[in-house]
C-alpha cells in the first residue's frame, strides 16, 4: 500500500519536495476501513496540518514507516 501511494504521489505531485504517508488511529479515525493518507507537503493553509498530528499514545495520526516498525515481526531466535 505504501509503495503504491509513493509511486502515485511522486507522479501526481512531482513539484513537492516533501511527502507524508500515514494513517489515523482510533478514536480519531472518521471512517471504519483502512486507508493510507498520501500527502504532498507543505500544507496550504498551514492550519490543515493539525489533522495529521501524532498524539502519541492517545492516537491521532501515525506515519506509515513508524507503523511498519511497530508491526514488524521479531526475528527468529
């Protein structure tokens, strides 16, 4: 999902120098299905970034790379 999002965003917003990919975590998700947010930055207007802030253990937005690290299986011992 992340690879497809990166490919499409680089194609559709090649002028952007920064990108963000991630998910909203309960209880801050507004739809009940998994979907990836693919964002070309910076936000215009700047106040729109509030919707995509991480609230740590309270939920909010989590970047895709951080989520992948959290769910990465432990290596076999």
